[in-house]
């Protein structure tokens, strides 16, 4: 997705050749118009999959997921990382290790929001090691619903997550795929392929 | 906002005459089309205020805030409740006590996303005791920016938050105002006023 690549190139900051900081438009400050375009792109990619529900994880997944839900006309559910007094139903739970926060979180979704017939699109902001997406997929399967695909805003293709999820049989659609952050420079997968030709 | 009141009446659950659970469309499962309408309503209410930035707090404030940002064409910043490895800039911080979670959180926004000239709209899902909105307003003022108003999806008017914020001189616009949850029944302020006439 060209507009997203341009935004990453212009505003992304690489830290220590490993972390891509995009908090000026995605995960601290949010660019609503970019999110709207991202939501439309996801909706088009999964338009023939009869999606009935989108799930994501708080907090940075919410904006792209809600925009995709707007275009696909389906509800969005976000998994919570912490329990709330008002989230005390029967829960689907799973465990996620976050490398950026260096901690393990139990994440939960109320059972009543994923039903057996649901055709679920999982959306998240980043895909690196695949921890969050795997945990979300696990919850969908615990509910006997079907994972129709995984939509990712930014994939760090040099980490293992995308391949791991594809090996598990999931369709992964990433709007920007980064092949390297070496030398604190963002290289997209397509660029690298062009270099190789 | 009629469509919101109807949604609350139909899908809200009152617990112990005190807590209104709206997790089927606002703070666990999200109705993207309702959020879109809510965003439009906020944009219209603050259309002449030359808003340059919206701030909110993770996680349930994000969806309505991003939709308001879409209609007002301004970026949205969400305050984080926990520090992230990628949020290590100079921070504006404040403290919020959450009655529903029974805990105190330090919330933070990177200084670079609120500037002295900003005309800020604060948006949140609920207003009860006003803890979150006050903390957000405090951060805006620490940055020498201007709070143009506070947009709330659901106000529990029988708690002290709305009056406290108005007494402090803030404009508060709530799309649904609840005067009572007694007997586990939702009564809106306008209904109560009609009963009194």
C-alpha cells in the first residue's frame, strides 16, 4: 500500500536497527484519514470472504480494525489485556508475550462475542513474532469459529511471525512488508525484490 | 443523540444500579457505524472551534475519537496507561483513578504531540467522576495548549464529573446523559425533565 509505505518512510523512526517507531501516525498519535484508507484496503482484500466479525487487540489495533469494520459492515471486538469489573462474563483467553514491552499478558474476549458460525478477520497493527495474532487465532478456534485471514498494517518480514502463521495455514495480508531495518533504514520487501532482479 | 440512546436502551445492561455495561457496542465489541455517527456528531458540535488535535485515553476512547478526527480532519493522540519501550520521549503525565477497575494509573502522552498552539478536543467514552477527562485536560494545560471542549459518549449525570468539569470552565458535550440507573433501569436526563414538566 503505497501511501502507507510513504508514511513509514517519511515519519517512521528506526531504533537500534530493530524497532520501528510509528507513533506519529499509528500507535500513539493516529492519522484518522490514513486509518480510513487502511480500513478500505482490508475491506477490499477480504471482500469475498463473507466476514462476520473482526477481532483485534488493544490498543493500537483498534483504529485500523474499526475502519475495516466500517467498510465491511461488521462489528469489531478488541481483546483486553487486563480484566475490568465490567468484563466478567465467560471468557476466551490466551497468552501473549510482547517483545516491545518485555512482558506476558493474558488477553481475553467475552465468549458471547465470538460465535460458532463467525467468519473472523483478525487485524493488528504490527506482525513481528506473531505472538498476538497467534493468540487471537487460538481464541477464535476455541470458539469453533473460522479464521478467514489476518490483516496486518506493518509486517516485519525479517522476523518469524508471517511465515509461522502461513505455515499454520492462515492467509496473511500485510499492507506494508519490511524486509530490513538494518543501518536504521527501512527497506520494504518489494524494493528488495526489485534490487534482486 | 437519539440513535445512541436507543442503542443504550436496547443493549445496555445495568449492574447493581451503578454500572452501565455497554460492551456490546462501545467498550469491548464496537459498532463501527455507530462510532462513525458519533464522530460526525462531535465534529458538528465543535465545527467552529478550529480544533487542531483530539486527545483521548486507551482503549475505549480510541474508536469515537478516531471517527471524530476523521470528520474534523485532525490527528488523534491516545494517552497510554502503561509505558512502552517505543514511548520513551519526554512525556506529559498525570494520574487517573479508575472506579471500575479500582486502581490508579499514570497516563502519559509524548510532549511532541501536544504543542503550545494546539486547540484540543478531549474525547472519552464515559464521564462519571471526571477522573480521566480531568487528567487529560491537565496534560493539555501543562503543554500550554488550549482545551476547546470535552466530548463524551455517555455521561452519568448523577455522578459529579460533568459538574466538576463545567465548574472548572470547560465546555462538556455529552451525546447521552443518564440521570439514573436506579432499579437497574436507564433513565436519560431529557426523559426525567419531561417527567417533571
